[in-house]
């Protein structure tokens, strides 16, 4: 039975019991009449026994109709069964009076009792019974014996007429009572529907109230960490300090983990969530649980009273040491050592508005992760705000630089030192922003690397370089080459080699003319992966160069295993090669080592004839610098390739005076 049907049946039961509570009282009238008819004509003991039986039955009915209807289906259904059973028993009791006292009564007494019994039936004793078969049996048990006694036991016309009337009453009473029952059922069902609707509305109201509480809990609590939400934290801060006009100095700490995105990329979001939980646990252990909030991803905020700026810095230093504790990832003993970035803003020194304070703390945090600072913490200042806003402006501008065609490649010639002939060039990226003006690569390249935009920009550079190299190879033959710088993020991207191969194929380049320049730090970030990529490039025929050699790790153990063709000597070594014996000795040693293991050398940053001649004498193969040409547009470099040799290149390095300084 469905829930709706149960509610309706329960409503019918309640209505039936309410209607039937007066029936046992009214039953006293026919009982009294029959008792008076029987009195002095039948044995007193039989009369009392019969009256006692009937009174007991009516009493049971009265008690049943006054029982509370329990919500459990079994209880109210049992009440209905007891009620129906007692109705049938009472019907047997009413009809038994004729048979039990038949021998003691005269015909007129039988007739009077029969009339009373038919009146009982006509009164609809059972007309409101919930179970129609029980009601029909009750009518038959009551009227059939009455009619049979009157018709078959007596020859009197009046008694026969009463007997026939008893039989005629059977279908008539059944029809009328059935119709009344059905009409009442309709009303009861409507009432039941109303009750059910009310119950449903109440239930929905309770559910809505419960959902509101859950939503409030979700709003106030972070689902991952269980910490309070940012909105609740701000509300608490406003109530505790700002609304109370508290003059106590409070430090706002904005904390996140450097390069957290790489953790998600390397091991997945589940591991990333575990790291967030560990960091949250460390913060809770370091400060009050109710004062730490999880903003989003790896970002957390908390506040602490401090005496001065130095106290806030010392607190940040202690927190940074604590957060650097290793976190076990549960991946075959793999662990990470988080590098926190902590931005600090002070109330009321920097602002008395909580949103502004959070913005300032976030700016200071961003400053930690930029190229402007290497510390684990930064205290907000106007200088930090300006530098960070500049960083953000650069990042936002770079996102649209390709679409706006603000990026371009310039080309710096590379020459063979022994002959002075131009043998290729290095492609150098430049950005002229429509809003920021000309931006130095020293400034925007770190922004591109930190933001991940270097992948998109680097792919654009490779595409342009391949197109340029294809034009040069058609015009000057396969001997010319073009070098392109590749960042660590590009090198370790999953499909770097495949994308480069597609660019070469699309433009029809001879891969031997393309040289990929990679820094030592790019390789050492992930040596194994870098080695695999370099091997793929070697198999593709692409030349590889180790850029800025000597400024990074300078690991000779890796150098002997690297799939590279060139070493590029950094300008910091060669700029003093004629004036510093140590620099000259180091430069000569590197050149001899490279020659010994079969590598070519390219010296960059050559600005004077003396340096060029010295490097040529030491056996350096190629040179690059302002002595031979500044970064220039393609058409300018092409004109140099088409035209005569470089001025003054009749002898190695015999270029006229430096001309333009660096």
C-alpha cells in the first residue's frame, strides 16, 4: 500500500469511528424494547445473559471507536479488523434473539421484536463499515433469520408480510447504505487529500529548513578542509576589530604554495587535495582553528595580533619554516617539500577595510612569487603594489599579445669566427604592447613562464621560426640555420617534440637548419625527461645547443650524456677574457673540453674586435653579439646574407670599431 493510500485509509477509519461512537449508546433503545417484550414471558436468566452479551459487545465497539489512530499501519488496521469483527458478532447477537426465545413468545411478540430488528438494520448499524463484504454478511445475518422465522414458522398474513419486508430490506438497505458509504468516502478522501497535502507541505517545510541549515553550513564551512569560509572569516574580522573600532595592530596573512599547479599536473587533483589538507593541518596547528580560512585551491588566510611590522615578519618566517615540512604523498615514498608564499597586510596601518586588506595581502603574496622577490614572505608596501600591478598588467597583456599581433621575432646574426661569414641567426622574441609600450624580454619572459603562457607563446615562436627558416633555405640553400630559445616548461611539455615535427613538416623545412637552445636550468628541472626529449630532437635531425653554459649547474656528469651539438658561452665569461687571467683560463678550458667531446662553441655577447680575435685564437667556432649586428628584422638580415661579407671581415674578427655600444 502506498503512502497516499495509507493516509486515505487512516482518514476513513478516523471518520468511521467518529460517526460510530454514538451507535452503542443508541443501541440501548432497541435493547430496552426487546427486554420489555421478553420480560415475564421468558426465563430471566436467558434475558440477562443475552442483554449482558449484547451490552458487552456494544461496550467493546465503543472502546474501539475511541482508540487513538496510531501512525503505524499495523495498529490502525488491527483496530479496523476488531471493529468489523465485533459488528458481525453483534449482528449474530441481534438475530439470535428470535431463535433463543422463539418457544416463549406469542406471534405478536415475535412481530414486535422483528420490527425492532428491522429498525436496527434500517438505522444502518453497519452502513459505515470500512469493509463492504463484512457489512453485507452482517445484513444477511440480521435480516435473513428474521424473514425466515416470520415466513416459515407462522401462517399469519401480518407476520408473512413482515418476513417479506425483511427480505426486501436486504438489497434496499444494502443499496442505500452503499451509496451513503461511497458519498462519505468521497468527502473523506477529499479530506484525506487535504491532510496529505498539509502533511507534505509540512514535510517540505522541514526539508527546506534543513536544507537552509545545510546551505548555511556549506557557506560558512569549506567542504574540503572543514575550515571556515572566506565570507565567514571576513565577517568575524569585521565584528571583532572593525566594528569595535579596535586600535590593536592585526596582521593579515595570505598564504599559498608556490607552483601548486605543477603538483596537480604531475600527480593529479587527489594528491593536490591531500597536499591542501596537510597544509591546512599545519596552519591549524600553528594558529587558532577558528581563525584560519580556506579561500580557494591552495590559498589560505588568517590573522594574528602583532606589536609591529617586525613581529609580523618574524611570525611569517616561523610559519614558512613550519610549512616546509615534507609531505608524504603515499606514492611509493614520494614526498614534496612545499615552498610557501606569504603576503602580509596590517590593520589599521594599511587599511581599515577588510576587502582592501585582503587585496593588499594578496598583492604582497603575488610579489613573493614574481621575479621581484625570492623571500618566502612579503609585507605590503606601495612599491610592492606598483611592481605587482605591473606584473599583473604584463600577464593580462601577454594573454592577448598573439591575437593582437603585438609579438614579433628579430634576428641577430651568428658568424663563423675564422671567416667572418654569416652562417645563421638567433631568433629573439620582442613585444610591443599597444597599452604598455615596448616591453623588455627580461621583464615579460619570466611573467610568461610563471603564468604558463610560455607554452602558447613558445609554440607561436616555433611556428614563425620554421616559416622563416623555410624561406631562407629556399633562397640561400640548406646551409643556413636559425636558433630558437626553448624554456624548461616547453621542453618538458608532453608533446613538444611532436609539435615541433608538425611545424617543420608544415613549412617544408630541413630540420638540420633548426637549432634549439636550452638552458642548463631547463634540463636540470627534470633531467630524465629532458634527456629523452633531446634524444628525440637528435633523431629528428634538429640541432641542439646548451645556452648560457657556466651560469647554471654546470654538471659535467650530465654534459657527457646530453644529446647536444653546441655550447653557448655566456657573456659573463668572455667580456673580460682579455683583462682577467681567470676568465681567460676558464674560457680556454671550456673551449678545449668542448672540442674534446666533439661539441661546437658559440660565444655570445661579443662587442669588441679584441674579444672576437681572442676567442678565434682560442678555437671558438662561432660568435654572436653587437660587433656583428644587433637584433634586426628579417629583411635586414636577408640583405646582409645577400650582400657582401661583413665590413672588415677579411681577417677573422677584423670588424671596425664597436660603433654602437650595448
